[in-house]
C-alpha cells in the first residue's frame, strides 16, 4: 500500500474515532442533563400530586366521610382535573400489590413487585411498548392502610431529541469526513510527491544514470533530505567516475606495458635469432649486437621505473631534512657524468626542504631526462630553486626545446602516455617517467605543474615544504 494511502486511511480512522467519542459524550451529556432537569420537574409534580391527594383524603376523613377505594379514585380523578393532567399516567396499589386504580395501558408489562419494593421517593425508567416513561413511587398510611401511588411521566421528547441530535451529528460527521477525506488526500499527495520523486530518481541512479538529481526546493525535512540525497548522488557519481578512470588507467597501463615489452623483446629475439642461425658479416653483427644492447638497456630502465612505481603503492616514504643546494648539485654532477652535449645550469637559492631524498632524486633525474629529450636549441637546461611567499620551496626545470602541444599537457602524466611515440623510443622513453614523478610528488603533498609551448620550450615545476 502506498504511503499516501496509509496516511489517508490512518487519518480518517483517527478522525472517525475522535468524532465518534466526542459526539457520544456530547449527546450523552445533553441527554443526562435533560433527564436531570425533567426528573426535578417530575419529582415536584409527583410530590404535589401526592400532597394534594393526601390532603383531599384527610379533609374527607375530617368531614366524616368514609374513605373507600372508590372514594380515593374519586379524589384522584378530581385531582387530575385540577392539575390539568400534568401526570400522564397514575396507578394506586395496596401493600399487598392489589391494584386499586390504574390508567397505565398495559401496566402488566411493568414488574409491580420490583417497583413497589424499591426505595420510596425514587424513580426509575421503563419502556411500555414504544414509549419511554419516568416512574415515581410514593406511599402513605390511611386508617392503618398503606397505599402506593405510581406516577408515570412520558419522556419520549427527551429520547426523540437524543435521536434527532444523533441524526444531525451523523449527517454532520459524514460531511466532515467527506471534506476531510478530500483535503487529506490532496495534502497527502502533495506531501508524498517529493518522496515519489526521490524514489524515481534513486531508481534511475540504480539503473546507471548517475547524473540524475532530484529537484525539490523546500526548507523542511524533505528539502534537507533532497539536498543530502543530491550530495550522496554526486559523491556516488564522482566515485563511479573515479573507479571508471582507474579501470581505464589500469587497462591503459596493461596495454602500454604489454606493448612496451613486446616491441623490444621482438627486436631482441629477431636479432638474436639472426645471429644464432646465420653467419653474418662484421657490420651486420655489430648493428645487431648494438640494437640488442640498447633495447636491453631500455628494458632495464623500464623495469627500474616500474619497480619504483610499484614500491610507491604502500605510500610509505622516509622523510628527512634536505639541504636543497647540496642535493641538486649532487644529482646534477651524476647526470653530467652521463650527458656530454647538454649543459645544466643552476640558479639555486639556499633552503632546507622536508622529503625523501632518494625519491626526489628520481624526480629530478626524470625531469632532466625529459628536458634532454626535448632537444633544447641552446643545449642548456636550467634548474632554478627559490623560496615562495607561502613558506614553500619551488624547484623548476626549464628548457628551450620542442615543447608539448597544449592538447597533450594534461595527459603526459598518465602511465605509458607518450606525445611522440617514435621519438620517445629513439631516446629509450617508456611513457611512465612523468607518471612516476607525479606519484612521488603526491606522496610529498605536492603536484607537478607543466607550462609549455611548441618550438619555444617547457617549464616543469613543483613546490615542497620548507623547513624553517
């Protein structure tokens, strides 16, 4: 059952119960109030009739009249004429339950013994056929003879008023329930409509439409829920996109790694097979051996970088204070022993940084190698170090080489991504150098920044925490 249906049903039931109970007590209270007022009037009327009848009998005795049952009946009729029939019905009984007089139709319906034996000067209610009566009982002694007078007053008007009130209340309650039902239905649909939207949007997200958002603008709890739901959906979408990116990068890594291994291995196996099966001249053998050597060196470099890349997955590095001037000079000295045509210039401001010297050496070496591969026109690579205003130390590697096309700058840090694959392989490139640099810098809570223009040059820089 829909929640709005439950809400409507529950509300209608509650309203019905509340109305029924409240109306019942109202009608009951009115009925009891009417009974009390009527009983007071009838008690006074009954007392007056009893007194007047008793006075007539006493006067007759004083006048020397013989008081017989017929005489009492005569007094009673005279009394009824005098009181203009204020008492609807009257009956007289002896102490032995012998009826002297009665104008109560079907009096045998009444339990006379029970009525006469109840407390005197009280009243009870009896229903004779379709009429309701209030019965009063009194007695007095005349000539050592006890007489009981029973007065019955018709109170149909009270019951009819009660029934009338019940009918009016029933009609009123039906109208109230009908109007309430319509109002509650409209309100419940309005109230649960945002929940329906949330449900629909959640199903769309579950089906893969992660960009779905619920459009609910309200300042109540449902509005807050909608805002939280949208934030959750956004986080889910970001996480899914991140996972997809990781899967894509993983596939690219595997494809790139497989390709990088396959190309040199194919060449090595081909030239090795050539040397194994054929007797080649000295020039051919020299070229084959040289190709095998360079491809083996490229595999060695690739394996070294991959091992470094894998070693960073646990995120554990050894941080210590590094005097940046001494550190850069040490790395450059080692590089100068390898390269001969390119000159490395230094413009390093004194400073102390906090980091892993072994990993940062890998960063500097890779950036220098990339600068060399860019073939700078002036054969100069500038390494610049300077303090920044935000208590960081900025290291820049600058060359005036071929540069990087703008559309490739954002992707050069991806695993195995190469701008010019043929030129990269000529320089033993693998496409994971900058990816390795980015991961190392991320462990140092830094990032690689690249500014480059084609045929003008490239500046790669990063910032590290400075020790005061």
